[in-house]
C-alpha cells in the first residue's frame, strides 16, 4: 500500500547536501537545470521551455509535499520525489507500507556521487522515520547512470516493463526494489 507522505516540515542533511521542501524562491535554480537538454528525458519529461513550465511543476512540488529539493552550496541542483507506486503491479506488497522514489540531477553535477548521497539519505528517512517496508525505483534501460545510482543504494532487480512518458514515448524500464530487511543488512555491513 502507498504509505502517506508529507515532507513539508522535513529537512535532511548529508555531508554536502541539504534535502528540503521546495520554495517559490527556487524557481530560477529549477529552470536552470530543468531546461537543459538531456536532463528531463532520462526521467521521461521534456526540457522546460520557459519559466512558466518550471513554475507549474514547482507549484505541484510544493502542493503535493513529497518532493525534496537537493541543495548544494546554497543552490538547488536536483530533486528526489517520493511517489505513489502502481500497487496493482505488485500484489505481494499489498499489505506492506511502500513508496517509489524518483530523482533528477543537474547535468553539471553528474558523476560526483551527489545523487547516491541524496538517495541514501532519503532511503534512511523512509525506513527509519516513515516506517516503510519497501521502496521501489525504476530507470530506463538506456539510463546507465540511474541504474548505477540504484545499484550503489542497494536496490535489486524486480522486473522489466514499459514506461509511458509524458513525451508520449514508451521506454524499456527496469523496476528495482529495496526492502527494509535488505537495507538493514547492508547498513550493518
């Protein structure tokens, strides 16, 4: 089952990052990375063409209270969203508290270990504070960077499927899972 999420008062810290709720003042930083070709397409959405595009999404982030802004040195460079998953696809988890996460990072910060750092901190929050039993996370098969983030964070293969993007394309997709038990065993090692 999709556990309830409200991050409106949650701030998470790592060595280099602050993960916090989005603010209206983040619009310029958001548009800066979301308008770059190659960023959104890896998550299934087109580059933002205008600040109005970014404003519309920013308003949703703020209203839905389930997406963290990733702040690095005072600048927002990406996001980690805690999304509802398609529970009908995973009947074995009907009686478990679960969610799906997704993430996007500014191209300027790819390859610096920032996304695994952010995702690991959100995972810890979801298991320790929210009390989830499992977290799902998917990536397009052509997105090796996202696959590597999930591998570094302990996710394991669950299934392959097709993902309908907001750009009206159908992507080959891998869905991975991280259970509380696996996370605890990795954490202890």
